[in-house]
């Protein structure tokens, strides 16, 4: 996309209306044009996290992404470095500032250095033309309280144990064939799977974050499972309402509630629809750093 944009901008460059001509015999002097492009919201695509460093720091893009090129020139290198003045997106950023350029799949520093900075702008000096930006590094997030982390893990583990017992109870013990446990069983299953997956994600978060696709899939599954829990709670409440309504009338109680097939369709179909629409409208919402 960057290459296509640069070619389009180069094609739009026209000679100025006022020109001066001079006859020269040396091949060292010629005419040329510079294309300078400033991108808006490019930080959503070329994320600051694609700037890899030895230290585990939190990285933020604090300037717009800009590109510079020399169209229709046969000289690929610059005779001397050039300077770019990049305005800060927020005033007086607090952190280590680094001038970087885009190299196929990541931001790198080679050939660029920071030469001047203040609260509102930074000057970067580079020995080549490319796509540039300014990235700020701050210390990573503070480590969670280890005691609170262990309490949380133990509490969730105990909850998973009782949810497993509930699932076994609903499956193995069916005292009254007229009573449907479909909603209660599926609610317990969704809660069990959601909390188990959430516990595993928190335990192996540092390994999972490296794989964006895995993060997105896990986020979507968690969204689906927790939505299913709410839908099954709603269906259980509806079942109880129908049971109470039947008890008001003096008659033999028949098998109350909605058929299990419709329950499964609503219980899992509605969350699947919500997740599908969410992924289609805001796909970057799944697997983000947050």
C-alpha cells in the first residue's frame, strides 16, 4: 500500500509554472522533484509494537507516519543526510523517543538518529528516504501482585471444580423426566469453558501475545462463551416463568418450557450472531494489546 501511494503521488507531481533554464555540461547537476506524504491514522496498521527492542518496553507512536521519495531519479543514495521535523501528537511525551523507518515488516533504526527534540516536535536525521515515524518507549506495565494473582487462580480453580460437579449432576441424575435441565446444563458448560480458557490465557499470556491470530481467535471464543452464559441465564429465567405460570392453574403439570432444540438454537445462535457482526464491523477489536 505504501508503494502504491508513493507511485500515485509521484505521478501527480507537475513542473512548477515558473522555471529557469541554464545550459550546463556537467552530469553532476540535474533537476528533480521530491514527494512528501503524511499519512493519517496509519498507526492503526503499522503498529508501534512492530518496533522490536531488546528490553520489554511499552511502545507508542507519537507522530504521524510520513514518507519521502525522489521520483524519476537514477541516484538511489543521498549525498548527505536529510532532516525531518515530526510534530508530536501529544505535547511533551514522557519516555524514550526513537526515530525509525519502515522496512518491509517492521520498524528499524538503521540510518536514522534523533538530533533535536522539545515538547512539541522532534528532528530526525536520516541518510536515506523511506517511510518514517517517531516511537516512544516507556517501562512495561507493573507486575501484578503475586499474592492477589494466586488468590485469583485458587478461587477460579475452586469455581471450576464446583462447575464440573454441577455438569456431572445434571448429566447423571435425572429424577423427573418432565423437568428439562437443558438451560442449566449448557449454562454450567459455558461458564466452565469460559473460566477455564480465561485461566489458561492469564497463565500463558506472555507466550500467546506473540501470535496475533491466536490472540484474535481466543478473544472471539471468550466473547462467544460469556455471551452464551448470559443468553442461557435469560433462557433459564424464561423457563422458570413458564413453570410458575403453569403452577397457577390446577392441572397436571406437563413437560414445561421450550423444546431443547429451540433452546440450543437460541442459546448458541444469538451469541454466534453477535460475535460475527462484531468481528465483521470491528475486526481489530479482537486480539488487541488490551
